């Protein structure tokens, strides 16, 4: 039997390796994008657009203020010429106002504060009648009290300096002196005007209740008529600063 080897042959086919997935994925995405563009046109363009925007927040916290006093009446007691007597009023102030608050004083009428019938006690110790200056750095109409010489009804706002008993804030030492009970304390008369006059300014935020103490001081001349004297109303007002 004869075998013809010419009828048999081998064919070797080169097989390409499988494409790398890292090469395939970008091609797939590009093909998909092309397909979508052709299929949907301008609608797809609008679909893939993106935009950003931002917002800024604002808020306002309203100012609050509460104000009470320790008592609605104060007794100076019995006064003998040459021996002054004193009493105090404490004002309790709470506000959240960022610039604080200020305190004013005024009385109901232009007549003298203390009277019995037609007889009065003067309100101008050492000739001073309180009218607040424009700024707390400017000296006010106040002066030291000289026992035996100064007579009348005077007042001052405690500064809290040199052991002052109150937790005051904003009282001007130019107005009221550099101590609260000594020779450097300044006094004035309650203004004969009915207009409110500033006596202290807590010009910053404290976040809690503040106490302001006002001291009244009284001495009379040796010829002052005896009797039971009473006061016309004295009004303290606290307002928030702008």
C-alpha cells in the first residue's frame, strides 16, 4: 500500500490574546456614549449637563431685657444736721443685647424731691444738678461731699472700685469719682428737669444679670424745718444700647 504524504498538511493559526479589561472598558464607554448620542441626540446633551449653586444663611436674635429693683420704697430715717444719712437702691438688669444697656434717672416733676407740705429739702448738694454729659469721659456736674458743709439730697452710681459692694458695670469714674464711700466719691442732685438723664452705661455684652447700685445721701441745714418728708416719684429706666 502506498501512502502519499502530499495530501496531508498542518495549518497553524495565530490566536490573538484576549483583550485586557482595562483596554476594553474605555472602549465600551466610548461606544456607549456614541450610541446614546446617535439615538437620543440633543435630549441626551441636556440630560448630562450639571450646574451648582450655593446659599448663605442669615439669622437675627432679638434683644431681650428684664429690669427689676430691690424695693419700691427706701427709708433714709432720721437726719440730724451735720450727720448725713444714706440709703441705696439696687437695679437688677438682664439683657442679651450685644452692646449692653444704659440706665437713666428722672423725677415726675420739677419741684424738689423731698417735701412736707410746702416745705422742701434742696436737691442740689454743693450746687450740683445732674444733667448727663454727652460721653462718660466728660466730667459731669458732681463733686465730693463735705460733711458739715454739703447739704441737700444727693445721689451717685456706685463704680464698684476700692471694694464697692455691687457688681456694677459702665459707671464713669469721671462722673462719680474713684471710690464709693471716701473723699473721692462724687455726688450730684437728682435733676430738676423731668427729662431722663443717663447715670451709667454697660456698653458691652455680659450675658447675665448685672447689679447697679445707686446711693442716696442726705444732710440738712441747721435751720431745716422738722417734719416727715416724703418723695415725689424717682424713675429709673433701662434701655438697650443701639
